[in-house]
C-alpha cells in the first residue's frame, strides 16, 4: 500500500509568491517600458534638435551669402564707369572690408586678371596677376559665384565670393570679390561657432567634394573626409536626420542641411551615448520612487494572503478530523468570509452528515455480521478505506474469547452463539460513539478507535475486558477475553502491518495467561490492576 504524500506548499505561500512575482514583473516591465520610451524620446529629440540646428545654420549661411553677394553687386554697379581710377577703387575695397565684417579681404581684378585694388594693402598683391583656381574661375565664368575652397596667393585657405563688373555698354571689365578665410577668424567661424557643444557634439561644414570647411578641430579644416551623408540621401532630402557610425565605431545622432547658394552641407552630430547618459539617473529616480509603493503593495498582499488562506487552512486541518464528535461544531465556527471557502465549509458539514450516515449504514445490511449485528470484514474494509483517504490515525484492539472451544464442546454451539452475542453487546457498551467494532470470525473481534492515543486505547481495552469479566452468563458462568493493542498513523507502514502487530500482541496476551491487555514489547496489564482503576 503506497503512502500518500502531503503537499508541502500551502495556499498562503502560493498567494505570496504570486504577489511577489506580480510586483517584480510589473515593476520590471514598467522600468523597461519607461526606459524604452525615454530612450526613443531622447534619441528622437536629439535627432530633431540636430536637424533643426543644422537647418538653422544652413539658413543663416544662405542669408550671409546672399547679403555678401548683394554687397558685391552694389560695388560692381559703382564700378561700371571703369577701373582706371585707382583712388576710387581703393576706397571701394576699403569700404567693403571695413563697413561690414563679411570678408577677410576684398579685391578688384580687371578682365586680364590683374589686381587693381586690394584691402588690406598689407597683402601686397596690387599690380599682380592672380593665378588661383578661384580667380581663373571668376574670369572664365563671368557670373556671380562662390568658389570651392582654394589656396590664395597669400597662402590662405579661403572661399572666394565674386561678382562680375560690366561697363555701361555691356563690356566685361573684370570682377570684384571678397575672401573668407577658413582657418582664421572670419564671419563664417563666428556664425558656425556660436553654439559649440561640450558634450562630445561636433559640427561639420563640408563642400560637395567632402572637403571640411569648418570643424571645432581646426586640424581637419581643408582635409577631405569620407562622405558623412551619401549623395543619394543629399539629393533625396535637403535636410534630415539619421543615426550613423562615427570614428572608432561610436554611434552618432546626426542632423544635416544643405546651403543652396554654395552647395555646402552642415552636419550637427552628437554621440548616442552622451544623449542617453541622463537616462540611467532617470531610471534610478523612477526606481527610488517605485520601491516604497512596491513594498507597501507587498505588505498588503501578505496581509490579504493571510486572510484568504486562513479559512482554507483551518478547514484543511479539520478535514482529517471529520469523524470526531467535535468536528461539526469546530468547522461551523470557522469564519469563511468569501464564496469558495463558504462553499467548502458547507460541503464539509454536509460530508460529515453523510459520513456519519454512511458509517451507520456500514453496520447493517451486507456489511454486518448476522449473529451479532456488528460489522463484518467487508464493512471493516470500507471503514479502513475511509481512514486511509482522510489520513485518520487509529488504534486497533484485537480481541479473542478465552477457552471458547471448551464452551462449544461442553454446552453446544447454541450456547456458544449466546456467548458471542453477549460479548458483542458488552463491546458496544464499552466503546465510544465513534469507535468501530467488527466480528473478525468465530470468537475473534476487532475494535477500531479513531484518533486515539496509547493511554486512551489501553484504558478502553481494560474497560471492555473488565465488563466481560464481571458478567455472569446462564449455564456458562463467567468468561474472559484477551486483547492485543496496536496503533496506525499515516507516517507508519501499511495497515496490514498494524493488524499483524495487534495479532502478535493478542498472541502474547494468550501466552501470558489470558484475560489481559497487551501491546508489543510491553508487559501485560494484569487483571488486578483493573480493580483499582475507575472507568
């Protein structure tokens, strides 16, 4: 017979674990969701901020170029009378350079490329022929233009803005132009460097050939770098934002915009790591404010778990004691304040009634002995199955009428049946309401005492033995019985083993002189001790 193992986890523990898991999962999910949302917001805001910043600088640069060309256009009209008056020419270049800070230097060149006037004069280029690519380009194209970065005759890296000079009759006289130095202090550096970031951000200004025109690191100016934004993206959108990989594999958040007048591109970039740096402190703040509420929720969950589990725990404890006389009253006193516990309580109370009715019916019909009205072996087995299912401990009393064969041989079987009936009645009188009595065959009986300790079981056994001993029967006179006692609990071996122990104890009582109660490995209870006991 297999032992039934009891689950070690109770409902309160399960509810507590569920509450803890729910709180942890909810908190982790909230933190993760907050992190993802804030991360996307920070990245999106940085991308848009860089795009707006680049667009703003591009628009500012575009306005600057338009103003610069407007200034040169005005000077060109002033010079349409000719380039022979050197004094007038010098005054004009000085005015262009000093009136505004648009140009680092201003020059007037005739149609053959000779410098007619220059400001500042310290450059000492007056009377010289310009041979730079920007000068040649202005002479050749004879239209307003912004040159590619070039090295000037004075060995300066510059961008040259020029406007053609035409005579009143339409003849080409030359051009007036202004230079913007890329590696020295200039209006371009002032425009682009106003909002220099200190968090790893960088600003690139590159021409169509990816030559750096501006960067915080002046060592990069004039160098050609790999395309930051590919040509296809430039053509697709004049401004935009995207994530790209910077130097050393660092992820960068970039915004870019095109300057239409010059074909330049302005790119504002910020490291993704720097953008997300505030997110960690933000999550710590969220966690700091969430933990107290989580702990409060956990405490509340523990209290509720205790309240929810208590009625079921009490009912579970009483489930193994349903056959006791106090079970119904104790179960009725359990406060089942919610539906499930109330239904279980109601079912247990109904089950107690059914159980008691069933035990009553087990003592009759086919499960009873026809001679004595006691349970037979089949009825006893049904009771034992119930005790096993409910894990109900019990004591076993194995009883046998002493010298019964002598009664049958001397007085006949009819008198022997009367003796058996009389013993059965005395067993019933000496038993409790919840005890089960069975005729095991012939002159042998069994008594099952549920939830009975050894002291009580021995006391009941002595009481039964004494009642039979003091009876005086017609014709037969006095008879005695011998009793063996054993005990069964759910933690012990099979029930069969317990009944064998009771039989062995009965056998020892017979060998010890009969008319006594005995348990294994204990001395027999002598009949003389009975007279001094009160029952």
